[in-house]
């Protein structure tokens, strides 16, 4: 297992290095895509092997980097394989591979929105580096390693947002870099506080801090997580980040990078004893505010990608609601929030890639200029419908299950706070479903004079079909993966 974990971490990094160093275009000539697919496939297979053999196993911790300190040896780097980490590994590796495959066709001169094949080397280099960085976050056994890979994802994200080298792209990339890194300085301070007072970087060591200092550290980590996961007041960078290529928007800014923030708080929630309940209340209240701000902005969007970006902001709020209720004592809500993490990731990537196919074939992604696509693109229409029913939580689609557990967790608190959360969650769900239903009707079932079918490349078609199947299965897989996750009591 130790060897597999090392390979899991370095394989995508080696792939990225081959592109960055110019070895791919020099040695492999035109096989840019083949190398990326190969390295992401190897990463996927190793990840699935680790996930499969860890489902029923006890958590395993590995260390491969230590530092001699005045008072003893301190663990610097290693890996933690538990149910929380294997869930994140599954998301990162499976969706990462599907996005790389999708990109092999998307990044071509036939793309009507962004024609040309320029900078493909940089595209795959940053994408593979990002996959490796997210794997590093998923298996991080301590705060220091988590922080290092956290910053790597920030750099990758900024580079990919600015990929097309337009003025808007550069501004969006810089904004994302600034708004995710600057609040991340609180992460630096939190790690320093933990180390100075415990001589350790472990998550568990937070529990040994003085109650006041423990609260301060958790709040500092929470502040950083809000920025990374585009919560109030840091949410504005995410809609602007839609300047990135659509597969990147789907992967980094819906399924992976923005999930790093909620994953950090989830790791804290399951590692630290006696988190003050009022911290959970703060998490929940800020999440509800974020959810409704995202919902309000739904009604002002004409760009399909920006609409999906605000939807992502809202659903990240759902995950934080589950985590907040968990910190207030509801283990059911905690599991619901984490289940929402995987359900939303697979549901939202479908919607983003559908928009990618539409813009690739038509050169348009504005809602006002799209209508009647169901007769031209039946496969895309089917996938989009599944994606909408999934993210809005219609039974028995994926996010229904996670929302159910979050609501059940709120009810289990048996107080007025739980009732308020239930009412507000239900109202947001109704508003979200109404608007997505309206957009879906306009884009796919509205009037259109041109009814001739458009030939969809097989790469797009099969990627969407596989993701639809996976999205319907992940709620049940998620329940299996999360069976060993719980609050520290």
C-alpha cells in the first residue's frame, strides 16, 4: 500500500513535468493528448485499487518525511488513508480522468467557441499538476502537507483560468489568485499556532490546545476554507473564473478545487474533539447566507457557465450547512454534508460538460441565444436533464439523498435552530428547481426553426453517458465510503 500511495502522488506529477519540460512535444511529437490520458488513467487505476482495499479496512497512516526538533521528531509528510480520504480520492481521480478524455476532443480546432490547438502543452501540464495536488490534499495526514498542496491548487487554478490569455482571463485569474491566497494566510497562521503550542502539525493536536486558542485556530481555518470554497464574502471570484476552458470550469471550479475548502473543515470536524457548538452555528448561518445569495444571482445570468458557477456556490453552502449542523452535534447532518460533496461533484460535472458540448458545436453559451436543442442534441439533452434533476435533489436522483440526510440532521437537533434550517433549505430547493426547470425548457425545448440533428463527437457522447451512470450510483457508493466517518466525541 505504501508503494501504491507514493505512485498515486507522483504519477500525475511526472506527467505534468514531461509537459512543462517540453519532453512531450519533443519525444512524443503530436501525441499531446495520449500522454495525458495515459498518466491520468494510471492515476485512476491506482486510486480505485486503494479505494477498493480500504473500504472495509481500518484507517492507515504512513510517514515518509520527518524533522528532528529540540523536543523530538516531528512528522512532516506522509499519507492518511481513511474513509474521508478515499471518498475524495474517488472524486478527484474519476472525474479528473473523464475531464482529460473530454479535453482530447474539446481542445481542437473544431471547437467553435475557442478554435485552435495552441498551448495544449500548458493545458495538460497544469491539469495533471492539479490532479496531483488534489490527491496530495486528499491523503494529507497533517496541516503542513495540506497547506502545501492547498497552495499548489491555487496556482494551478489561476494559470488555467487565464489559459486563453485574454484580458478578462488574466483579470479573472489574478482575482482568483488574490481572493483564495490572501485569506489563505490565516491557514498559515493557524498551522504556526498549532505547531508552536503542540510541537506537531497533526489535525488531532488541535484538540490539545487551550479552548480559546482551539476556537481561534478553527475559525482561522474556516476563514481560509470560505475563500477556497467561494462562500460569502469571497464568492465573487468563482463566476469570473468561468473564463477558463469549460472542462476546467467543470473540474476545478465545481468538482475538485472548490471542494478543498469543505474538505479541510470536514477533516477538522472528524479529527478534533469538542468543537464549540457556536462555531458550528457560525458555519451554518454563513452557509445559508451564501446559498441565498447564489440563488438570487441565478435570476440575473444569461451565461450558462455563470449560472452553473452560482449553483456551485449554493451547493457548497449545502455542504457547509451539513458540516455546521454536524459541529452542533448532528452526526447525520455531517454525513449528509459529506455525501453532498460527492453527489454534487458528479452531478455538476455533467452540466458543465453539457455546456462544453453546446459551446463547442454552436459557439454559443448564452441562454438568450439558445433554444430547441433537444431535437438537435438528444444525448446532451438527456444528460442535462439528469444533471438538473440531480443537483436540484429530485427523488431518487443523487442530491436528493444528501439533502435528505442534511434535513434529517437538522430535525435531529430538536430545537428552533433545526426548524429554521429545514424551512430555509426547502425554500432554496424550490427556488432552485423552478429556475433550472425554466432554463432547461428554454434552452432545450423552446421553439427553433432549425431541427436538423447535430453530430456529436463520440468522445463527448460516451463521456456524458458514463458520467450519467456514475452519478446515479454515487449516492450509494458514497454511503459505503462514508460509513466509517463520524464526529469526535
